[in-house]
């Protein structure tokens, strides 16, 4: 029997988008297993790291993004992969902008990220959104409540 990666590879390359999604939807375990094999210890180890992804030195947790798998399947309430979020965090805490303007916050995960980074040195974040994407989920009240609970 073919392993999950080559099975999914055939589906992704051989079928229509809807058929692929239907297959993955009805074979969730297989899809997760394929991701785990693709991103996990079976295929990767410290010797397979791309040296250009390993920083010269570690200045904080954000510099450890190279240790993690970053892809759409492990996103949560932020539309960024872990390495993207850690990069934005490192830019903010190293350049320390006094004002940050976020254009497009969607669910607000990025607003929390930017606010937390800016709070490390006393910066301010302003955020705007036209609510084009799933406005029912992008509830400003939830964002304000969370920011205030986190004292951001
Ligand atoms: C990909 S989402 C943002 C993801 C979010 N920054 C994150 O990292 O989780 C794009 C958002 O931009 C908003 N948007 C698109 N065009 C805009 C504009 N011209 N001004 C303000 N918001 C805009 C949409 O409503 C949507 O919520």
C-alpha cells in the first residue's frame, strides 16, 4: 500500500480541486498523517535544516521559528504562519516603531500580535478593517475585550 504522502500527492496532482477537498474531508486522518510525515521527524532532522533559516544568534523566542512547521494547517485565529508572525514580531521589537498602522485585521489575531510586540517598549497600534472577509466573525467587541484582558 502507498504511504499517505504519495497517496495525497496523487490526489492533489491528479484530480479536480473539489475532488481533492472531498477526499481530504472524508479522510482527515490520512491528511493529518501526511502532513505529520511531511513536516515531522520521519523526513526532517537537525541535519536537514536549511542553514539560511537558522539565525546567527537567538535574541528571543521569535528567533526559534525555524524549529517549527509553519503552514496553513496550523494557523489559528491569525492569518499568518508561525514563521511569518515571528518575523513581524522581530521587526517590531527590533525597530520599535512608536506608531503601527494595521490595515486589515480580520479576526484580530494580528492585532493582538502587533499590540503585544508594541507593548514591550510602549508603542501604539491603530487598526482598521473594511470587514470584507467574514464580517460576522470579525467582531470588534471580542478584539477589544481580549486586548483589554491582556492589558494591551
Ligand atoms: C487576510 S485578512 C487580514 C489578516 C490579518 N491581518 C491576520 O494576520 O490575521 C485581510 C483583511 O483586510 C481587510 N481589508 C481589505 N482591504 C482593506 C482596505 N482597503 N482597508 C481596510 N481593510 C481592508 C479585509 O476586510 C480583511 O479583513
